[in-house]
């Protein structure tokens, strides 16, 4: 089975309200919410929480 490439795009919805759009082939984009700043998103993307999310979706071991 080929690896699925998941792309993450940060978006600013309003002041203090950020989200990440996770896109991958064959599925609807998913919105990951609950972020208050770009720095918080950067921490999520570079930390263990991203891997934990990928595992919860079945895209990482």
C-alpha cells in the first residue's frame, strides 16, 4: 500500500481563531480547530500532536 501524503494548511478565521485544514487524496478536507495563534499551530505541526492526529486517522503507525 502506498503512503498517503497529508498536507496541512494553517488558516486564520478571525483574530485569535486559527485552524488547520488537513487534505489528503480520496477524502474530504478536515478542519482541526482550537488554535489561538500561528505559533500554536507551528508547535502542533512540529510536535508530537501532529503524529498523534495522523495515527488517530490511520495514516501513521
